[in-house]
């Protein structure tokens, strides 16, 4: 009888450990998918292929067959959709970039950069909550504003024939 109780206890512990490891693997897979989908979406924004970008724009990845993965876009440093706080290092870096932008001469033809925040949300395997994954990058402002005149001025040899 004691041996049966010990075997049952070990079986329960092994089953719980297995269930936990399967849940962790599923969460890791979902986070990997969220990262891949987010990076693809960011590349589309950088290429100027996402029209009508506004701060707070929302959508999902149902086109990629991942409808349960949704996204929320934040545009600019002052976005209400940035999803987090700024640590001291980031504040100093942004202030440095702002001052460098102000000191730049008008003869410098450099594209302006805008910070983009993309928050990808997906269902959790442990409960009914949703997990979030955020990507942040700087994108040429012409891509956000769809200003292909600036693109042509900066890189005329790269101008796609579809835009010309």
C-alpha cells in the first residue's frame, strides 16, 4: 500500500512537471511567433508599405493566419501607446538625439527619424489572460508619412518603378 501511494505521488509530480514544461514551451513558441510577426510588420513600415499610419492604430495578423495575435502601434516619443516607461539612459539618449537634430545644418540631407512602438498581444496558455511583446525602433519619417518625394531626393537610384 505504501509503495502504491509513493508511485501515485511520483506520477502526480511528473505529470505536473510535464504539464508545466509543455505550457512553457507553448509560451516560448508564441513569443517567437510574436517577435517574427512584429519584425515583419516593422520591415513593411520601414519600406513605406503600410498606408495611413496613425498613433494608436490597431490590427491583427489574420492575413498571416495568426488572427489571435494582435498589434498596437505607437508613433513618436510622446506616444500614449509606447507601453512602458523611459529609464534614465533612454531619456539621456533621446535628449542627445534631439539636440543633434536641432544643430544639424539645412545642407545635411539626412532623413528624419521617428520612434515606432509595436506591441504584439497573444493569448496565454496558462489562463485567459493575454501576453504582450513589444518592439521599438527608429524609422525614417518619410516611410511613416508616405513622403516619397523625400525618398527620391535622398536615394533616386533606389526609387521603385511602381512609385515613379
